[in-house]
C-alpha cells in the first residue's frame, strides 16, 4: 500500500503540466543534482593556494560550446537540419539578440570560478541566494519611482511582516 502511494505521487508529478514526460522529470533532477554539486566540484579542484590547475575561462568556453552543440543536436533531431538553418536565417535578428544574454551568462559563469576560489561553497550559495533579495529591493526602488499613489509606510510594514513571521498580507501596489 505504501509503495502504491509513492508511485502515485511520482506518476502525478510526472503527468502534471510541470513535467509532461518522464524525460523532462529526469532532466530536471539531473539539472538540480549538477547545479548543487557544481560548487563542491569546483572547490574540490582548487589548489591549496586557492588557484586552479586549469584555465577557468577555457573550461567555461568549452562548457558553453558543449551546451550549444547538445541543444543544436536536439533541435536538429526534432525538426531536421534544413529546417534548423532556415529558421536561423529567417530569424537572424532574434538570433543575434541572444548574444547579449549569452555573453552575460558566460561572464557570470567565469565569475563563479572567481567567487568559488575565494569562498567555500556554503558561503557562495548563501550569497547567490541573496541576489533574490537584492533583486526585490531594486525592483521596489524602481517601482516606487514609477508608482505615484503608493502608501510607502503601509507597503514596507507589510513587507517586514512577510520577512519576520512568514505571513504575507495582501501586497497591493496601487
């Protein structure tokens, strides 16, 4: 009986809109495992003087090239090579726009090695999660400039309650 419940939960999870196929669920789990272990593996590859025996820029470049090749192979397998090249030619403008976030992502990955050379994985991931808080504060600062009729004291009181006791009253921005 207990095994059937676990199987039902797993099947419900896989059959939902979040994971339409078993492969999407497996890829998600693998992605999470690799993301969690990346900091540990990078830290384990450091020397005693917090340097690396390899060029970190080359590692990031090879990783990004591998991801590009895998995604291109999956696209070509799904839609065919002729269709892939025609889509790139047809949407060349959009294709070129993707270079900006790709460059920023590559820069971010290079900075990850710099940060992991200085910090242990626990501190690094704690600081990494702090970016969510910083993003929220930056958003609120810019939102305050856009929104004119915002009751600032009431809004920040609600935000403080949310942080302190985990109960979020309705946060409405008028």
